[in-house]
C-alpha cells in the first residue's frame, strides 16, 4: 500500500473516531499500533471496528435496496456472506451509534460509572 492510500485510511479512521466521540460524548481514538499489529482500528466497549475507505464499495446497491423497502423508523441492514466466510451485517453508522451508546452507558462498572 502506498503512502497516499495509508494517509487516506488514517484520515478516515480519524474522521470516524471524531464522529463517534462527538455523538457518544466521550473520547474515541484510533489505535495507532493497529497498522503494525494487524488489529482493529477503533474499539468502543466490546465493539471492534475495522475502517475501510475505498473509491468503490459494491454493497451500496444492496443498502439502497434495503433502504427502499423501509418505512419511517425502520433500520436497513444487509446480511451478506462470501463463500467460505461467516455472514456479516452492514448497517449505517447513524443507526449503529445508538447501539454503541447503549452498550457504553447501560452497563455500569462496580463503581457505578459508565465503562
């Protein structure tokens, strides 16, 4: 991967970390060591996120189809599985964020503070 691709990926990771920090009301940082260790890019509670920024992502047509089937208040989700892989769920970040917030603020540590 070239320098410009790495810079594009790092900028997207910072964008997502900033988005989550703003909406969750807590600092979310990207993992700087992940590039070296091959781990996830961002972690929020038990949610581990891999951030990918590409020119073309083929699943948007699937999300558009799911979105067209939704009525007000519905949440579109695409379930996909490649041969030899586990199924994955694709969901819009704006729909995922309340789930992340619920995970963070519904569970309390022994001292009563959010994790």
